[in-house]
C-alpha cells in the first residue's frame, strides 16, 4: 500500500494513494489517528490494519491528487539518521573509504520538503548538490535487534533527495551544517509498505535526473550497509522509535565530483526515482 501525508482545505491529514486519487483517513475510518506519524506510533497492530484499509480504499471515491498539497511522508520525524559514503562508487569519486562501521550524520525536520515543493538554493551559497537516496521509516520501538529480525521494524520506504550545500558541508569536520539548510531534504512522494517491495529494498534501480538527464544510476544492492544491517547496528547504540527516518546514502555521479562540477540552480527540475517506489520531483528555486 502507498500512503501520503497531505494538506487539503487548510487541514493536514493522511491517506491511501491509489493511482491519481488519495483516499483520506477520515473516509477509511473516522476513528483513525489524524496524522500518519500517529498511526505509525500506534503500536504493532498496523500490519493487520494496513490490509483492512487497503481493501476499504479501493471502493471509496477519494480526492484527486491535484486537489491536495503533499507533505513530507513523515512531516516531523523524531530522528532523521543519514548514512554517508554507503556506495563504493560514491566513496571512490570523493576519495573516501568505506569502513567497518557506517558514517552517520543527522538531519533536522526543518530541512524537509515534499514532492512537488520548491527545493531552495539559499542566498549564501550556489553549490547545491543532488543525492538520490532510499528512505526507511521505522514502525516499531527497536533496541538491540538482530540483523535477521531488523526488517520487522520497518513501516515503509520512500525516495529521498539529500541535497547538500557542499561548501558548507566542508566548513567543518562534521557534515551537519551542509545537510540541514531549510527546504533541501526532499522526502516522498509516498510511503510504500514493505509487502510491495523486496526484503530490505535490495536489488532496486535508483536514479537521479537533472532536467531529464540521468546523473546517478545504480542499484540498491550496491549499498555497503543494507537496511537490515544498518538497523541492527544503530539499535546497539540508540532506541529507534516509530516515525524515525533512516536515509541510506547515495551512489556515484553527484555534482561536486564532476568536471566541471554541476550544481542545481533556480529553474532546474530534479527527480529521484527508485524502482517500485516512485519518482520524487522538485523544482529548484532561488
């Protein structure tokens, strides 16, 4: 099933995405939580509930997707945990090595934007780079989980553009500031439940396209740290909570590693596509 967070008539909500229509949660059941994040946090009953909601949604009229404003899949995650240099080709193009433990940095919720929303080039830098990534949304409180059980913690998957201000990323030894400018972390278009995808999203094509030109093209099987291993490793150190988001790193082909470098600029369109999940598209604005 495909789920979206959206705003319509000034009210935020969530619904089931079926083709070009969204079936709001209120149509599915008036007693459902008003936000997708609240649904995810509601306990371990959501796998059964999802099947029921999918059946109901298929027979309801819903709203044309053109009449709603999409929001990031999870608008205000408690934690956004990102992996750096998680594809061999990206590590090589940046002169980095992949170690025995993933490179971890954090994003803030204020950096997120939805599918179709303007991705902003800030006034203080023009070195805005694209990064096609797989996003994982956690669905259960998870601590000290084994790799073999880790995928049971996943609620769903989405596309992510970890757009980065490269000059600010390199101002410090930590990457945080370059990764957290407002309206640079595109997250969408929808959240796809695991039953529609291969376990851990292994073996899916992932691409970025800038103004229609393919810039990155790889396979999620090329990740050094896959979803299950990443969840298991993180759970050794911290508690993963429902609604937390993991962003799984980008393949080679990013803008800064090209000669000459390619930066996103106002007027561009950047698309992130992951096989089986969909296409996340954003116009770049000043």
